[in-house]
C-alpha cells in the first residue's frame, strides 16, 4: 500500500514557527563539524476550528541556520499555507513546493525551503490525525506500535559512560561517529565493540571519505561486525562510486539523509547499492513524501531507517513514520543529552529492551510545554 489516507479539508487560521535554543556542556563531534548547542525549530499549526498540529524543521547544523528557516516560514511558507483550504497535506506540500521553486533558485537555498515545507507537512498530518482522534501511526496505516531503536550520535572519544548508561536503559544497538583518522577510528571501534559485546553496531562517516579512502577502509572497519556503514561518500557523488563500494566485501551501505526529492531517492533505490535507506523527514518530504518512499524502499528489499537527530517532535514523527511503514528498521535516537528533547514535552515513550512503544493518544501523542517554550524561545 503506497497511498496516503484521505483527510478532511484543512483551512489554517494560524501558523507559528517557534525557535528554541539551549546550551550543552558536551558538544556533538562529526567529521564535518561540531554542534556546540541544541536548536529545535517547531511549527504550530491551528485550523479555523481550533485543532492544532505540531511539526519540526531541520535546523541542528549549522545551528545559526535555524533563524534563516524561521524567516522563510514567516515570510513565505506561512503566507502560502494560510491562503486557501487544502484537500490534504499532500496537496499543500506539492502546491507550496511548486510555488516556491523559483525562490529556491533565486536564493540558492533549496534545502532550507524544503526543510520548512517538510515541517509544515508534519504539522498538518498531526493536526489531521488529532481531528479524528487517532494516533498518527495508526491513521497512516500502521499495524504495530512497537519500534526497535538504536543509540546514535556517539562521539569518537569519551563515549564509555554514555554507552554503559544506554545499555542499562535497555538499548541493544549503537552507532558511533567515524571519518576522522583511520588509526583513531579503529581504536574507537575496538573499544566500543568490547563495551557492547555482541550488540548491534553501526558507524557514521558523515560523508567524510572519498572513494579511494572508502575502499581502503571498508574491510578493516567491517571486521568489527558492523550492521552498516553510513554515508561513506558525499551524497552527491555519482552512483558509479556507490556501486563500486557496494561490491566491496563487508558491511552494507546506509545513506539518504542528505537527499532531496523523489528523483534522487528513486535513483538510490533503483541502483541496488544500499541495504538501508535513511531519509530525514524534517529535511525533505514530511509524511507526504517520506512514507510512500519508505514503502517503495521496503518493496525493493531495502530497510527503512529514518534519520533524525534533534528535538522531540521530529523524533516522534520519525517513530510514527517507521511504525506506519513497517519493516525491520530501527529508530535513531540521539544518545547525547539534549535539554530540548528531554524537557519540551511530557510522556515521551520510554525504551525497554531496545523497543519504543507508541501510545494510542491522538496525533503524535504529545503537546509541548508552554513554560519550556517561553524559557528557551529565541525571539
């Protein structure tokens, strides 16, 4: 089933972007840069009958880019979103994407516009499910609320305490950042493999290798019994290079968080290079595009594992998408402390034996705390 459920028309009365920013003591370190604070750009959508939905827009790197997306929402997306009644969130997504196409070319910012529209789409689907008093995962056709998870975002050093804590919390799978230097990476892999035993282990290169480096490293890194090697190459490298890596003995390839548009994703799916597809629904697509994409990938034998590393709205959206799509995919949960994720909402599902269980509350199942928003909002 690739179709989306029918919804009653949506006429918005308000669309409010809300930017939150919080300091952290330990930065997140990647091969492309350092995240020294946490941001979360939320969207609150309210229809003419008072129903409310929440979405989240990618904005965690660079962190100052979240302000730009907030302005895009206020100055362009909100005006279009409030301009008419929408037959469905998909109609809003397609229409607003088309109407802002020239702006993306003129500004050279297709990413920030796509991310803003994706956040709106999430809010509209949340609103639609709340209006019919259904959990979003079930409204979208899901049959099971149980979702396997993994602890992600582990820094290349100093991860020992976090890993031990996450094992205590019940996590059975872990992903660590690599792509810095071969010797240091392999030392980190040996250390974390010893810590976690036979639990699942993945690595994230964050586009940090060229093809020659990836070929040189593939077997040595794969010897640590990896479930996947994520983004070994830059997302815009030709498929011929990805096909080259897919022929290497060792771990399968995971990628997709930095793709934009059906054409790019379809090329990846049809290439048969990838074992795992990782779209980030807060970067592109929302539910309207990501859920059909997830089902296409599953039909081609590719595991759908949504990418996300920011606030609780996007995390829950990813969880509901995974539950709706089905399959054997894992939900990515940032292992690093994030005060926004931990405090913005009450009732985030807990992880037990590596499994998150979604509740039967309507929509995404949560509401942000107004007091927390007031404390951390950037005005």
